[in-house]
């Protein structure tokens, strides 16, 4: 699903602002999680610009970047 197809609002952990439905954005989660920890509940929805600023500060990077 693309961010543009989203049908609900999400709160960006980078800026604490809402990401309105239909707004393209990134969905990120830990690269590695233990069998009994993580998964869907660890997903976070970020504005693309907020995520890019986080990466620039040395934060975690999504797989494949």
C-alpha cells in the first residue's frame, strides 16, 4: 500500500504532528526483532522529511538505504 492510499491519520514520532490520510509517508520498523518481540506493533509512520532529518542525526536507517 502506498502512503497516498492510507485511509487513516497517523502521528509522526519525529514532529508529533498528524500525517493526514492520503499523504505519502514512510512506515519503518526495527530491522531485527526477537521472535516474541516486535513486528506489526513496532511499525511507526513518519513524514519523509522527519525521517530524513533523523537519519542525518545518526538515527537508524531503513533496510535498503
